[in-house]
C-alpha cells in the first residue's frame, strides 16, 4: 500500500470515526455486556456475580419460559402465515386496474398502520368485548349461537391478537403492491394465450415472481413477533392464564419487574439464536421458489 493509499485510508477513517465511536459505545459494548451478564447473577442493586451457565440451565427448567416460547411460536406459525396470505390476496385484488376507486381502497387498507399503537389497542379491546363488543354483536345478529369470549379466554386471546395483526398489515400490502407492479405484463399475456386461468396465473407467475417480496415480508413479520411486547402488555398483561405471555413480555418482566438482569440477558441470547435459526430456514425454504 502506497503512502497515498495510506493517507486516503486515514482520511476515510477520520470521516467515519463518529460512527465507529458510536458503534463501539452504543452497540458493540452493550452486546458484550449482555453476554457477560447472561453468565452472572445480576439484580441491578448489587454487583454481578459470575455463575457460568446456570441462568441457561434455569431457563430450560422454567415452565413460563416454555410457555412464552410456545405463545410466540403460535403467533409465528398462525399469525404470520395468515397475515402474509391475507396481505398477498388483498394486494392482488388492489392491483386489478379495472377496480373502481382503487386509490381509495389502497389508502383505506394502509390507514391502520398510521394509527398510534395505544389507540389501536383501545379500539380492539372495544371491538372484542365479549358481551357488547361490535364484532360479537354483529356475529350474534347474523345468527351465531355463541360468540367467542376473545381476550377473556385463554383459547381465544391469541386468535384475537392475530385478527389485530391482520388488520394492521397495510405495510405488507403496499410492499406487495410495489412488487406486483414490477411483474412484466407480457408474462400474463403469454400465459393467457396458452389458456391459463386466474389461479394458474397466480400460482405459476405471481407467487414465484414475488418470492423475494414474500421472503422480505415474512422475515420482517417474524422479527416483529419476536419483539411483540406493547400489545399484550397494554391489552392483557400476559393473561388470561399466561396465554398472551410472549417472549419479549416475559423478558421485560424478568429484567424490569423482577430485576433479574442476568436471567433476562440469557433469554435475550436464546432469542437471538432462535430468531436467526428461523430466518435461516425462511431463506432456505422461500429462496427455492422461482419462475419455471
């Protein structure tokens, strides 16, 4: 490397030095500290005491840890899948150029993503009231013999949150719409000439061509579920019967309610490993789809 190259490298490092300092102080150092704390008994009010892997052993023997992990996986398997499917179907319908009022419908589907989280939670608590909520009132008026108790029941509390997740899928719909508009119309015209119907066009052209967009939305939704915290905290506090005790909420409780910082740090590292594993599987699985 010549002196000129060295001077250029030094100048470049000087210009990005604020970012390097910020990364070392506010990202890398907290990550290293959390790894250390996960190997200690740390209660904030006293110095951490090194205990090795005991926090991880205690986690695997903690029934609430497994409960929070099951609840989170339930939302990934059923919530993310149903939200992705709904967002894809809605975006295909909204991409139909002959639909009247197309711009208005796109705005309507995107509006829920602009509402403050607290307002969303209060709205859905009102909509899903077991006795006089709007949804149960409508179900009763159209002839349903019994209506779900929603947040008052351990069996219905998670489906209620999935409904809320689907309602707020406007961001995924917009991303799908952007991807749909990049698909060449000539592909559809050629397939129609060969006698392909709407379902064949969707399965053979639309879905394979959108596979990178589907992967992106799936990864973002999975990450969002692993960070699912505010909604259950505001609406159910993890109940009833711990049915909405999600991983992030239980991690928060251990860290800031029970002051078990070492235990919570161990949970955070396990969460990182699980999230990376699921994202890797998504890349391996959805990455295989391609246009024939």
